[in-house]
């Protein structure tokens, strides 16, 4: 295994000799330079794991060399050495990115520990940077699957938001539309990509605990607060905090979140002073937050503060053939995971996927593909292993009356006429659903038959109108 290289930069040949001998005995491969120019050449060609850099050199300052090292390699480990300890030099070196600062005469024991820790820190930084790059590739906008106009427009807007300095973003969309993926794409596509991405589901934690999770607390703030705890705001400092299901946030916490957004500061539970905050907050909900605000369940001022930048994620039923693109992606994914060689979907399954409304959106499609691939023995996914709801929906469509091609256009025209002022199509649809439920006495199977849709499609629409049996 090759030795770690350490570059010694000092114009005193005796010091270079002493340090080189020590480095050899510690298992390192020493490199020597007496000038800034020579040091930069060796740094470029040899890529040392650490640099021992004197400040005063014949052809320049070691502080200038430090800046150049960091410009060429941001993760460079540079340990500054000088015979004249001056506060200004120390501050300049540390601000310039020096790992540490050692004065002459050098303690070899101290230097050995500093070099070892510095090289380990450098390795850790490179590993973290590599992992972050992997995350950036994994969660980039290019990894979001969809070519429909609805998705193209959404991604275009999200890219613009990522490149902006917007401190808050609101993502709205039905459950399963991929709000978490868009949140990560915005983070990793922004200038904050090297900083933390912290996520929390506001519906998963009781309100009594959520405040401490978000804001942290001081020791003694409440009975079990035995020590100070950092909250998610602090953990996300410089990066992004993703608040999923923000509609479930209690009104009291909504007020505190609004204060954080307005003032750019927060206070730990039990704390006495405000702490500055530099994060982007991405909030997400599958609820109509404006309607919730009008009903008094969500603060209207917080809604307006969040919705300055609002991104609406389209449901899968409005994305055309994106369902087939997603199916192809998940087949490839589960081929690797399940060690199978499924090539795709049969023609009839493609038709089923196109006609189905996907009330569970992308999450439902993923589960359908996984189930089918676990059970399927052939190299194509057939209708044999699809859930009953998909098959029932296709049969309902197939049994619908078809107007013969020879029938006149006038005869095939529905009796409903569009009024000049237009209509609210969604309200009309929901009105028919309500009427069907009333006429069937609450029998969902009969109501679905009256509407010519599957029971699953009916349930989806009932959920939209919050139906309750009279």
C-alpha cells in the first residue's frame, strides 16, 4: 500500500531535513520545497495528503500559497508553521482554510498527532463530498421521470426555484405524487447542495414533542430536558428543512413557524435569546391549505407566506403516458432488486395502465409493478397478476356503450349543453357522485354502476367530497 505523501515547505534546509526524517519514521513519504513556486508545482504533480507550510518564504507568503492550495483543491489539509506567532497571521491562516497552526520550535509529538488527525479529516471530507455528489446525482431533476406537459412545466418551475434565493417553498399535490423527490431535487439543485437536507413528517410526531424536535430545547426547559438539544432548525443550518404534511401542524406551532420565516431567527424551548437562522424551508401538503385556512384550521398569514413560491404537482391521471414511462423505470429497478428479467408490459396491460385513474398516484403504480414482478413467471407483465381494481376498471370501460361509426354526429352528441358562461366541471362531477350515492341509499357498488365507473374510482371521488352518509 503506497505511503501518504506530506509536503514540507520551508526555506530552512535543516528544518526540512528534520521534518522529513520524522515523517519517514512515522510511515509517510516526505516531499520538500524551499519556495512557494516549487511547493505549488509539487502540490499539483504529487497531490500530497497534507502540507506543512512555513509562512515566510523568499518568493512570497505562505498565506498566499494557502489560498492557492485551497483554490486548486478545496479539501486540502494545510498546517501552517511559523517562528513568529502573530495573532493577525493566525487569524488569516485559519480564515484561509488552514487545518491547524503550529509555532516553532516544533514539538514533533504534537506535529505527529496533528498530521495524523489532519489526514484522517481530509479522508472524511472527501468521503462526505463523494456521498453528497452521489446524492446530487440520485436526486437531481434529471431523475424525475415524466415527459408530459404537466410534468415539464412543473420541473421547469422547480428548477427556477432551486436556482433562486427563495427562503420558503410550498409543494401541493395528492398523496403519492412525489413531493419528497421534488423537495430533494430543489435542494440538490441549489447553492445549498453541500449543506444538510433535513426532513420531518409533521403528522408522524405528536404536537407535544414536535416543538422540541423543530426548535430544540435548553437544559431544564421541561421535566425530561436533562441537557441542551439541537432542533431540526439548527441541524439544517445552511441547508434545507423539509416539512412534510405541514397541514397537520398545530396552530400554535404555525405561529412560531411564521415568526421564523419573517425574522430569520428562532428560539429554543426554554431559551432566552434568538438564534440566527440561514435555511430554506420547503413545506408540502396533500390538502387544500387555502380551504383549510378559510375553515380556521390553518393560519391564513402562514399560507400566504409559504405560497409566495407554490409548486403544484400533477396527479398521475393527468400525466398521459408518464404511467408507462414510470412502469418501465420500476421494472428495471425491480429486475435488479428481485433478480428477474422482465422486459416490459403486454399490450393489454399498457391499455389498462392508460385508462386507470391511479388514485394512489406514483406510489400505487410502484406497488402494482412490484407485486406483479414478484408473482409473474414470464418475461412480460400480464394482466393475470394485476390487482382487481385495475381489471374491474378496464372491464367497466369495455362494457360502456360505443356509438357506431355510421351514427350521425348529431345523434352521438350528449344532451347536456355547455352554457355560454362555462361550468365548473369538477363541481358537476361531484354533484353526480352525491346524487348517485343518495339514489343508491349509500350502496357504493350500485352508485358506481349508476355512474359507469369502478368502485375504487367512486371511493376516490367520495374522498374528494368528504362524503358522509346522511
